């Protein structure tokens, strides 16, 4: 009976086994596979929204500039009409 107890003690492994390392590796790989696409999409959305915001600011600036140019054009047309009316 003493030999059976000693045989069990020899078969018991203490510490880190190869299967534990393999399971840890697969779990880590699975976590990376699940999180990397999310990180990529978050970064892509962030940079696209920055680009959209930049283009929106440019659009607003151009619309304001267009309004100023239209106002100047109306003023020039008004002055031209006054000059043409005075000449006749």
C-alpha cells in the first residue's frame, strides 16, 4: 500500500504544466482576436470623424466667404446701376 501512495505522489505534478501554458496561450489569442477588430474600428471611426469635422469647418468658412462675396457683388451692382442711371 505504501508503494501505491508513493506512485501517486510521483505522478502528481507541481507548478506550471505544458497544458496550462497552452491553454493560457489560446485564451490570450482568443482575447486578442476579439479585441483587435474593435480597437481598429474605434481608431478608424475617430480619424474619419476628425476628417469630417475638418471638412465641415471648411464648408462653413466657404459659405461665409460666399455670403461676403455676394454682399460685395450686390453693392457693386447697386453702384453700377446708380452710375448708369446718372449718366442717362
